[in-house]
C-alpha cells in the first residue's frame, strides 16, 4: 500500500498550506530517504522547490541524527540558517520529516516552534497518514 492510496495528495497539500504565512513560504512533507511526499508554497515565492532539496535536507537530517553532539535542546528538530532564508526540519513520525522554509527575517525560534506546532497539527488533521516503517 502506498502513501497516495491512504491519504490523497490534495489533503496533504491543503494540510501543509495551513503552515504558510508569518514569513513561512514553503512547507514540505518528506520521508527520511529524501522523497518529497507533498509540498505547499505561498504564491509570492517566484521559484518552485528544487527537486534535489529534499535529498539534501535528508542528508543534513541523517548526519545530525548520527552526530555525537550531546548539547542538543531537541533531538527531533534541526534549524538551519542559509543565505536566503531559514529552514526548520522536524521529525514527524518514524521515517517522516516536516520541513518549513522561511525568509531571512523569520526568527529561528519562531520557525522551530511553528514546525513543532504543525507536526501536532498534521498528526491530528491526517490521522490516516502512515508511519513508514521501512
């Protein structure tokens, strides 16, 4: 059984689009292998999400999880500051990641907090979203 047989792509995109606003312009649901399951973007973002971005973020996440860093405030969350904005990656369920992308003006703490809030929101809004156990 595949993800799309369980949850419609439209429902996924609608649920992700509720995270947009307040400086957050993109929301991605992906698996740990870097496969993008769904994406929502605000209309004011001129370009589409780079098809390689989920694979790159997956590598960041897996390296972060494998690191020996002992001073981690929350091992379920990784926040990145990039040249053109900020990214929060948060584990959602086994093998699923939620990614929120915001502009450079978005505070890191706000982005991380919003990612945590939307993991809970998606778990409630999409109870039939599977726990990918591969």
